[in-house]
């Protein structure tokens, strides 16, 4: 890199230059990595005597989830109950919107995901059941997961009504058929 400091430029990826680049010696340069996403990213050094490059030399940190919080004030729930919006808080979600994917549970992706910042993503929770459910963020720089990060709402009963016309009661009395109405019973039959 030269016997003296020639103010080299270090690029991570296609065009992101390091800030605070510091020449250490003819064989070492230190720099503060710019925000970004990617794995196996190319690193280039532009020095007075030319350009050097190494493919696949750098990996940005994978996403890390710290917690999941309900958006306050919560948007009104639709008439048939949740979905609701949550914020996934963490780090390394990307300095710009790279369309990350948020999964709640084993495979349910949020119906709407909105990148907010490198440390926050908002998503509309998919229908489902479960407590202590895993949340994952999939981005260009890997996958971040947090076990036990989300609880679906507990079932809520609004009313119980008898089926009309009521089937005839058996000769020895009840049972009769009723309908239990409410929310958060699950998007599919989990019996």
C-alpha cells in the first residue's frame, strides 16, 4: 500500500467507501466499515500505485433480533380479530431497505413488512396460534432469530348462541349444538 501514507481508499462492495480509513503500513490499512448488507463481499483498495481487490473477503454481521414490540397505539384490529402490527427491534437489518422478510413461527411470513431502519422493521402479524413463538429476519446478510419472541393473542369469547333451528334434543336431555363466537381461535383448525 506504499511505504508512506498516500491516503488510500477502501471500498466494501460495489461502491461503499470506508469512513475513517487509516494507513498502518505497507501491508495494512484500517477502516470503519460503511453500513450495508452482504456476504462474500468484495473489498478493494485504491492506492497511488493502482487498485487491489479480493473477492468474497468480507461478511456483514447477520441480523440480530433483540425484541418484538406491539406498535403503540395499536392499529384497530379488523372485525374478525388480529392481525396487528409489531416492530422487530435489533441490529444489522440494513442501512437501506433491502426488503427483508420477517417470519413468525415456523413458516408464516408477515403479510406486510416495512423496513424502518437498520435497527427496526415493522410487520403485520400473520394469523396463527402460539406462545413463545420464534421470530426470524431474513436479509441479504443472513438470518437472525429470537426464540420465544412473540405471543399470539389468547382466544376471546364474545358470545355463545344456540344453533337455530335447534336440532332435537336427545330423549335423555341435553346436549344441544351451540356456536361460540369470538376471536383468536386460529386461522386453521387446530382442534
